[in-house]
């Protein structure tokens, strides 16, 4: 079987002859390439060539995400200014103007908001106008390029934005402002969440008609952001509805839960998801492997190895023991990876070391 065939077999519930090993290396690669600190053997290598050399396979949404394009409405003008440290955007609409500022991290390989576009309930109305006018399209050429690059290394995955409540927190308002807005203006905020849901109808219509096989909700779930009451109200119904329609279209569904999740992990099997990506066990996260196993049941664990185990301070023997425990506990409902990704200071040779452990593992 090819890695792509194994990946699809795992989602279909079959046992596979070999565990898939899909460490996310892009952050490690981007930072070290920027600093000129890639190992000499990889200095001129593409990330795909590095995966091949390490006998590992990529998480393919890094390649397939450009396949779904967002088209702004005709009366929305977006102006962007960018320098070494900051990206600033202005959105001009007939309903008003929004501004946001996004700070680049130290090496310019990631970003975070320092000014959210929505600062008042009036701004939310402007954003509603923008969202209502957005349309989505499938970029076949981008898909074919990604397919050519990834080949048989992995099945196609598309990452979709945070579910509406998390999108409001992460992309539009920030956590504190979202809490205050829901308290002061619950009707208008919940109407806006419904508007995001309707926009997602258009996005998922395009995805359902595309050849993409797996949909990953990039939700960054953390129980301090969506506590159990919010999870029941805003998260579960969304997952249940979306997974149902995607399953009916022949797609598989996962979500990215990379925060502290102990308080919401018991809801996992109610979501309708096929698997959860990036659940982070102790000592890095807040849950044990046993708690993850109990919560997931027959769902797929995607990742499972703490990123901290790939730092030079953790011995290979400690890593070996952890890998062995994950393989035994979760096979065959497992796509092994790093929760969340290999750190820039991580030991890349530990990735090769895990490849050897996976190859030596004999499925029961």
C-alpha cells in the first residue's frame, strides 16, 4: 500500500500494514531556512525532499489549502500595507471601514493580531456586509499542482477556517471583546454567528463538489476559550451538522484541538468527527494518553507525540518509550504525528529515529 492508500484505509476503518507517520515540519523548516540554520544536507532541499529523506509523509493541507479561494464582494476594497514587522489592512465598504494590524513573529514565519478589525457592534455590522458578499471557488490548477507535489505520500486534505464562535475570537474580535459583546449584545452577535454559518454553507458546497477527500476544521480548541457551556451551545451543533453533510458527500472530517482540552474532551464522540488532530498529551498538554483513549473510543487519533519530546533535552529512550505506548494504545485508529509540530529548535534526527520505530512496529 502507498501512504495515500493507508491514510484512506485508516479513515475507512480498515487495519493497515504500517502505521502512517506524518510529522508537521513546516514551522521547523520555515524558521531554520530563514535563519540559514538548516542542516547542511537539507540546505538546498525542498520540504518534500526532506520528508522523503526522513522516511516520513506530510500533512497535506499545507499543499491543498490554496485550492479553495475566497472572492470578496464587488463593493469591498481591501488595501494592504506590509513592512518587516507588521501587516496592516483596511477594508472599505458602503457600510463603513474596518482596520486590522497583524504582527509577524520574530522570524516572520507566523502572525498574530495586535489590532482586531471589530472593535464595536457597529464594526460587526460592517463585517457582516463583507461576509454576506463573499463567494468561494475551487481552483483546479492549484489542486493539480498540490496533487503533483504530494503524489502518493498522502490523501488530500483541505483546512477550513475556525468554526464561527472561534472565528469571532481568533480572527475578528479577540476573546475578551467577544465575551463582552455576547453579554451586551447577544442578539446581534448570535445573528452574526448565523451569518458566518450561512457563509460556510457556500464554502462547503464548493468543497463537497471538489475531489478533496478530507476536511480539517482548523479550530484550535482550548477549553478556556470555549468552556463546556459554550461548547454545548456553539460548537457541538455546528460539528454535528457539518460532519453529517460532509459524510453524506463522501468526505471525512477532523478538527485541530491543540489547546488545553480536558474539560471538553468528553464531548469528542458527540461531534461526528472521524478523528481529532493534535490532542496534546502530558507533559506538554493537560490530558493523559489514557484520558485521550477513553474519550476517543474508535475515533482516529491524529498526532499524539508531544513536541517537547523532540527537543534536545529529552532523551531518545524517553521518546522511544512514548512512541511505543502510543502505537500500542491507538493502532489501528492512528495517524502518528507531532502535537502540534516540530519546534524550530527540535532535533530533526529524532524524526528519522521515530521513522525507524514505526517501521519496526509489528501490528497485532
